[in-house]
C-alpha cells in the first residue's frame, strides 16, 4: 500500500527542486536518503524531510508490517510550480525591475516492492531490448 506526502510553498524555484528530485526518482528509500544527505543543493534538505514524512505515513497505514521487510521505494515524485511573490527593485533613472520569488509544491509517493512491480520492470526491460 502506498503512502503520500506533500510539501507546499517551498521557497525554491521548481527548476532547482526538479534537479534534486530527478536524483532520487525510482530509488529505494535507504539509497535515496543517503543521496539526499550528501547532496549540497538547498532543496535536498527539504526533500529529505519530506521522504521521512512519507515513510512515517506508510508506517501509520501499515502498523502490522516491519519497515525493514517492506523494501520501500519512491514510486513517484512530482514538482509543480507554486505561488510567485512579485517584488520591485529600484533601477537606474527612476525605473523599477520586477523580481519574481518563485516557490513550488512537491508530491512524493512511497510504495513497497511487490512481485507485480518486479514483473513490470522485467517486462519493460525485455520490451526495450
């Protein structure tokens, strides 16, 4: 059973957050946490906390299963644009330049590996060859 965690209005541009999200998409949770821990980007800190929240949500949904036996992986991670704060910065000769402070929304879905997922991966590898 999958668990979802959402993070809204993160004060980082979507482009920068997608760079970090692409590093961990489809990876197992333990491997993804180690990647995020040692990635120097600012978005990796927020994604690490979000991933831990998704794992906690999965544990709350499945109290009878052990986390070590579940073999969790990141099923989907999606970064969408959030609201944009618009500011004005003074410019020469009485003009003003517009500053757009961007934000984003991140949705992360964690699921446990099952025989169906492994069979789908094998089938897609066979089709690509």
